[in-house]
C-alpha cells in the first residue's frame, strides 16, 4: 500500500496542520493534534475522515423518519448467560464492542470462552492476538478445556494484514486482543499511541459496518489516566463494557457503560476458576458476608444494577479520629459520604465530625446509585452506637439534603428479591411501600431520615 501523506488533526475542532503543533491553529486548544491519514489531495474529505467521525452512519437520501423501516438487529446469544446479559442479548451483526479493564483481570479468558461458544453456535470466529503468540493462546485454551475448539487464531499486529485476512476468511465475529498492540502502516506513530489506537479502531469499525462482521476490541485501562486507553474509543463503538473487580477476590463484574443495542448499567457476574470464568447466577450470595449473628456497622442494601436487584452488604466503621478525621469509602462515592454525614448531623442530630468514618461495599462491588444512601446512613449509625441492626434487615432509598428520604426506582422488585432471599424487616421510602403486603417481610415506610432512625431504634 502506497504511503499517503500524514496530517495532524485536532481532536476538538478537526482543524488540520501538515506539522505537529502544540497549540491547535483552529481552536487554540493545547495538545489536541494527533496524526491522521490524509486520504484525498486537497483535503476535501479530511473533515469527515478524521477518526472522530468514523463510527457515523453513511450518507443516504433524505427521508421522513416515518418511512424508514425500523429493522430489528440480528443477534446471536453466546450461551454465556452473564455475558449475553450485558451485551443486551448477544452479539449483534455489524456491532462493535469495546471491552476494557485492567491487565490480568480476565478479558482474554472471557473472550476465548465466548468465541468458542459462538463458534459452536454456528458463527465462524476469528481471534486476533497481538499480545500473545498462537502457542500461548493454545495453552490458555487447554486450561479452559477448549482444546478441540474450532476458533481460528491469527497472531498479527499489523492492521492492513488483519483487514486482508478478515476479508479473505469472512468470520462472523472477530476479536482484536488488544487494540493497543495494533498499528497501521499509514501512520508513523508507535502502536498504542492515541493516533494508532484511533486509526485502527476507526478502520475496524468501518469494516464492521460495511460487512456486518461483529468486532470486539479489547482495550487495556492504563494507570496513567488512560490517555491511549479505551476511553478515546468510547464514542466510536456501539457497546462499551468494563471489567471490574478486586484482583484479590475471584469475582469479576462486567458492566455495560454504553450500549446502542441494550440497557446500560447491566452487569454480569463471574467467578474466576481454575478453568476460566464461570457465570454466577445468584450474585447476592457473594456480596453478603456471612455473619451468624448481626454485627454493628452492617446494613444490607437492595441495589438495582441494570435490570436485576442484588443484595449487597454495606459496612461502616466509625471510630474516634485524630485532629483531622478521615472519611474513606470503598465501592461508594466519597463525596456522597461527606454529604450524608452532614445530613445526619443536621437532621438527625447525630454528630461525627471528630470521628473517622470508613464505609465499604462488600465483595468489591461498586455502587453508584443514590438509593444506597439510607443503607449507608444506617450502617454508620449502627457502628456509631455499637448496636447491630435486627436480623434479616434490609434498607434502600435516596437521602436528600433536606433530610427527606426519596423513592428508589422499582422498589417492588427490590422488596420481592429481599423477601425471596429470606429477609424479614425493611426500612424503605414511603413512596416505595407496596399496596399489598409482601409475605414474610415487615415493611416500615419512612419519609425522613430522623424517622428512619426512630424506626430502627424501635426495632432494637
Ligand atoms: P487474562 O484473561 O489473561 O487477562 P487479560 O486478558 O484481561 O489481561 O487473565 C489472566 C488471569 O486469569 C491470570 O492471572 C490467570 C487467571 N486465570 C485463571 O485463574 N483461570 C483460568 O482458567 C485462566 C485461563 C486464567
Ligand atoms: Mg489478555
């Protein structure tokens, strides 16, 4: 392929320059110019060939919305239930998925398992490995018990060769592991640079859209702010999944951050075993620690991640602090913790200004929904007063700055899940109280924080 002239394009305003400049000549932003390929002389198409436009739809005749047929996308389930859940039902024809996560968390393992499952479901698959040799991939497949797998493997890092192979072999699903190891010979920058990562991803996205091949890109999250990491690709792809989890525990969560073909915030739960990742169909069991008797500083929260309610234990430890007490939270937002402590002081008269406050969501799960507030507050007060909450107790609800307890979405489902798992007492926002009683569950509906504290004292 003839080498075309390279050009530097601003990622903010798409202005171009023949040389690299620190400051964009168009918008004046700093360090936004990256190397791109100028594919037509005169620059007429340059604006649209910049990587940021790569994922966009092709031009068509103008038509009223009502006359465009809304075709359902064709998807194939991999049969790995937890993965299909985050994908929104399975792999979509022509869909581009980005799967990010720390090195060593299990991306290659999961994808090899998924490719084998898809291959067996009748889709020809191609696994392009840039990080490991074919032999290393084969070794992993033996560990996973997939030695008889028909998945095609290609060890290659040059984009043009990969594109040629894909065109020649016509797989239905193609994995690129990882996008940071790929390079295009159109650019002079090193593999893993922003320019290369974007250019390669843009080509692969165009390939997916043009041919209907589903492309799965693996991206490492780098510790240094992920400059050339998966974040620069999020806008280009259809689906963004992130691996989460504590590398010290064997549990892994895969969360959908963006999904053009399904719900976001859906999570899949896996356990890393000797023989690869296994789906966990009842995740609540993981996130509850096993206390035989209730202990102070622990409150079970019913959280709703995606479409599935899950029970997670929130733990708090309040202890006398030094001159500048610490507020630390693991798996929950720290700013929110400071806010909740202020609400507790102002509206329930419970001061913690001279105390260290630590909160933790058990099992390495990360909770972002505000409906966790009430459980966090109850765990904190329980620790502060050294009194355990009753056995079989759950709570959820958002707490506002005025001390009000606001409803959580889909309260009924949360309560039903708790009852199903044998919980017996619930403190919930008034608006979430069910009209009909739920068998086995005593529900206390509250409107304010101070009311919640009173109810809990009455239960002790
Ligand atoms: P890997 O999929 O290589 O991670 P990534 O591609 O995200 O960098 O997973 C590597 C880790 O998983 C490694 O520490 C070993 C562990 N592992 C198992 O525990 N069981 C297995 O069956 C396999 C294949 C890996
Ligand atoms: Mg890997």
